[in-house]
């Protein structure tokens, strides 16, 4: 997530995104529907359910889970549906709730089941009352922990049926429980999220979508030399020089945590390196947040036990100068959190750590290195390509909910216009200097 060279980016990126208020719509796999503007309180030109292809959901129904006991009973089903993405798992999202829940927030997890009680889908949500936007439903894992690729969980091909069952519950039994559903942290085109948006489009709900912050990933070849061949000549030369100077003579060594007894010590090592570097830059650092630190103490142990934690560090002359805290799937490394030794900054600790990290990933057989969210320039220098994300908001049809959303949209547009005007003024001033 962070730039290993400077480590000066916040946990939650702050970027400019284009805001587009679209009407609700249905999309087919072969073509995108036309998008039109909606700036008033009422949606215009909605595509209705008459044009939708709706599969039968007679045997699927949704129910709300409200307690930790309810969640514990579904842990196995949850992880089965989550697949290989760590941020979707019960082991990530339920600890998040345990550490981030507030007195005013409530669980809003919806389980979709068939008549036999088999869990077919899950909407991993919570609901929070807000002064300005009413009762807002969000993904568990939202906020500063930067959970990526969140979605409505279901088996492949079942997304429309699950979305239909969710829509039925949210528009009937649960209609008074929410004013706004925020879907943030999902990959653009994610079938679970897309199916839910299309379901509410068919029901003529106001829907707002805009581009989110890109995630970035690198497709890894089978050998280190093949990877180097994908980079430009100056970068290859710099990497080979670093390998000769530091790694080939074993002055620099890369280590991976395997002993659970060492976890606490190595976790504190990452916290120390991360926090000292950020304080030196005048920033608070991610681990200044108590819930963030407590959450990661818990999930690090869980994921280490599952063999899905990749805690690495690079030593130079026996001294840790860079460390990282990642999660892994079957063929993917999710590059999550890092720290470097500020006293060794002239030695390029972030650079050496990145070389060791990518080299180890390739040699271990991983096929994707995911830098996760954030448009930092260093990611492209390692061959990363963007993975678009979206932010979608489904607004309840009650007048009060739509009025609140219209105010939010107006404020969002004003901020965007002001930022665009500021950048334009800077450009004009630069051209006239």
C-alpha cells in the first residue's frame, strides 16, 4: 500500500476522483447502457424491471444477523464464499467489527439461504446512524484498515439470485432500517456488487457511482530474470547493482517469519520502524490508531495460523532496516504495510526491501503481486498496472433520504469544482511566469 521509498502516504489515500451521478440502470455483459446525469431529488429515466432478465428466487430468502453468536455460527460458510481474498474472510471482517464497533453502530449482515438452510450468499455489512446522511449501511472492514476487493459474497453465477433476495428483504422487511447503502472498496465490474446495483436499478432507486482509488498489481513470471526483463534498462541496472553490492555478499539478507513464538516481537519491529519513519516526516503513522493496532495484532495471529501471513524483513549487516506485513492467497501476495529504519535512509532500505520482497514472491511461485490501493508513482516503476475500483451509493426512496443525498452530492460537486479551479489557477499562473 505504501511507497517503500518514502513511506509518506496515509493509510487511506486522499485522491481526486471524478464524480458522475448516473441514473439507475441495468447492464448486459455485451454492452454498457448509456449513462445520464441526475442532479435533482428525483431519479430520471430509470430502466425498470420490465427490461430485466430475472431468475427465480422462490427458494432463496434473506435474514439479518445481529450478534457475534450469529456470526460465529456462519464462520465456515462465510470463508467458503469468501474464496481466496483475505479481506473478504470471516477472519478479517469479524475482528474488524470487534475492534471498530461503536456504541451507535449495529451489525447488518444479511445471510441469503435456500429452503434447506444452506447459505448461498452474504452481505457483510454494518449500519451506522449519522447526522447528515441518516442510517448508512457500509461494508465491515471499511475505513482506515483499507480492506480491498469487498463484495457481496456468493458462488459464481449465483450473484443475480442473491441480489434479488437481498433486494426483497431490504425493500420489505428491512425497508425502515436504512437510508443509504455505501459500496466502497470493490473492484470495478465485481459481479456481486454489480448484481446488487442492477437489482436496485430495476426497482427504480436513486444510485450514484463514481470511480474509486485504483489498486495496482504486477503479474509475476516464473523466474526473477524474466521479471527483470519486463523493467526498463536503467531500473534493471540499478537492481543488479544493489544485488551485487548488498545481497550477493550476504550483507543484506531477507527473512520470513515462520515461528509463531516470534510473532509478537516481529510485529513490534514493524510498528517501531513504521512509526519512527512517519514521525520523522511529521505524520502520525497508521499504528498511532489503537483500534488499527489491536485489530492487526488479532488478525496477524489468525492469518499466521492459516499460513496466509507473510511477515518479512530485510537486514543489513545483521540490523533490520526494512520490514513488511503482507497477506497471501493461493497465487497472490497482498502488499499491505511496511516500515523502514529512518537512520539508514541513505542506504535505500525501502529499495532493498522491495527487491527482496518481489524476488522472494517469484521464487515462492506467486503469480501476482498486489500493491493494493493508492496511485503512488513507485508502483508503475515496478511494472504494476491499475485495477479500477468503484464507489457506489444506493439511496432509499424516502424523501428525507433523497434530500440528504442531494445535499451531499451538491457539496461533493462544489469541492470538486473548487479543486479543479485551484489546479487550473496554478496551471495558468505557471504558464504566465
